[in-house]
């Protein structure tokens, strides 16, 4: 029987988790883009008020940025766990950077998008 190192098993699982996370992120992004296109296609025949359009666009933008940030953060956690599993300081560093970048994107979406919505709403009126 082949001797398999515990770190090799963890690394293989981390690679699978990275692939799964990437596929899941792409699937969510595709669904969001499809819903945006469907929303614009269904709204083509109707008169849309600018305030409701801005509100809806900002909700979609906020959700999109939060989803991207969450995906990056999850990917960072996977890298971080892989770095601790294989005792690789480079992977740990990359994972921590990705985790912090994902959290920063989420905070940015929560803080900045409502301000953008207020600015666009006041510019239209």
C-alpha cells in the first residue's frame, strides 16, 4: 500500500475546494447577470421611474459586490487552511490577503453603495 502523506490529502482536498468555490462563484455571477438582462428586457416596454430604477440598480450592485467579496473571502480561507495544512508560509500569506480583501469588499458595499444611491437620487431630482 502506498504511503500517503497527510499534507498531500489536505492539499488535494483544498484544490478540490478551490475548484468548487470558483465554479460556484461563476455560477452565481452568471445568475446575477442573467437576472439583470432579464430585468432590462422586461422593463423595455414599460415606463420605469428613475427613483425605483436607481434603487433597484443599487440593490443589485450591492448584492453583486457582496457576492464577489464573499467568494474572494472563502477562497482566501481555503488558501489559509491549505497553507496551515502544508506548512507553507506563502500560501498562508496569500490566503490572509484574499480573506482581508474579501472582507474589505463586503464592508465597501455596505458603506459605499447607499451613499452612491443617495448621490444619484439627488442628481436626478
